[in-house]
C-alpha cells in the first residue's frame, strides 16, 4: 500500500505548515490536521485506520522494523526529512539529547468532524464528559482512562484544551485513536444529542461536596459521567443537568484529587460495577503486547 517516498530538504511552505501544528491551535483546525509523536500513538492510529495525510521519517539512517512496517502498511503520503527538520517537529517535552530528540517517524493525522453521532452510547454505555478542561495533559490522561475502563467515548465540552494538541495526544498514549473523542460547544448540545437516543440516560457529576459517596452510586445503566474544570469544577449548566453528584471519599492532607485522577477513580468504580471490560491483546512493535479493551 505504500507510496513512493518524496524528500524534504528545506523549511519550505509544507514544512512550515507541519511546524505550525505543534503549538498553533487555530492553524491545526484551519488545516484540519495534527501531529502524532511516538511508537504507541502512531501504532494505534494505524491499527484503528485513522485517516493520515502523511508519514514523515528521517532520511539519514536505516529505519527500524517498526517504522518500515508502519510505512509499508499505510497509503498515506511518505516524506523523508533531514534530521534537523525532524528535530524541529519533535515532541517539545522530550529531553535534549535523548533518543526521542530526533524522532524516527511522525504522522500527520486528519481531524475528524465534531459530530457527536460518532459516539454510540448504546443500551447501557458510559460516556465521559470533560467540562472545560484547561490542561492538555489532564485531557489526554482522562481519555486514556476512559479507554482502559470501557467508556464508549469522550466529549470535551465548552472552551477547553484542544483534543488535537500534541500534548493531549501524547498523554492519551494513543487512546485518542481507540475511542471517539468529540468536542461540543455547550452543555445543551450534548443534552440534545442524548435526548435523541433510545432511552433515559443518567447524568452523574463529580464534585468533592457531592451528596452521594462513590461506593453508593449507581453506575450500571447508560451514563454520562461529567468531570468538571480543574479549578472551577462543573459549570452551572452541567450541575443542573445532573441526576446525581458523587464525591470520592479521601483522607490525608489532600483537599481534593486532580480532575483526571478523580475521573479515573469514578471510571474504575463504573467498570467494577459493570464487571470490567474484556481485554484484547495486540502484537506490539517490540514483540510484547499492546492491550486494549472491548466495549461493555
């Protein structure tokens, strides 16, 4: 399926577009593309047949078997870049001089339409709503937890961190490609989508002052799990929409849990009540296993 490889040797207009995807949210959305770094995220993007515009690889040395297989298994445009150009597109949080400083392979992925219909809540599904998250790291972490514990999708509501920020993709460790993740402008957009579904859905919010302790919460039916902003918590619109608000009993000197951590704890309890999602194992590039879940 692979195409002939083209070479990029200068910081031409195409390269400058790719570079803008690192930190410029408006350009990501205008171009409809985002960058994917790392073996696992690229592997999962390919495994889940995510639409890719291009695969970029360094041109100064022989590629690993993983990179060769990734290129051979994709019909995306393939381009060979000099190491300095690949380094300019690298994960900005990678320590200088590390193996990740000059990536072997990068993917340019397409942004899907912001359509809530991509998520199938099903008869008894669980969907996570992250209300106005400000941190790409928290957003990616909660997507990873949602994938691990059997959620059907993640909705990012309101003015929020960008789903397609490289930091979000990295923190999700590729789970962004394994389940539908959709932005929504407002609470009412999500609630109207739920109302078009087959039946009633519980809206369960998380708050440190919630009247229901998490072990007493009912999380087995069709559920929207709402996690609020890291600082302000849930918006008034989401708080009004909740059918129950749960708190996580904690001790020690901590006043509360990080938003992504709190969401992960509630997702674990929901998975426990539902019997935990079945796991499936995929071959990994190093001969081990990449594991994912089957939907509940």
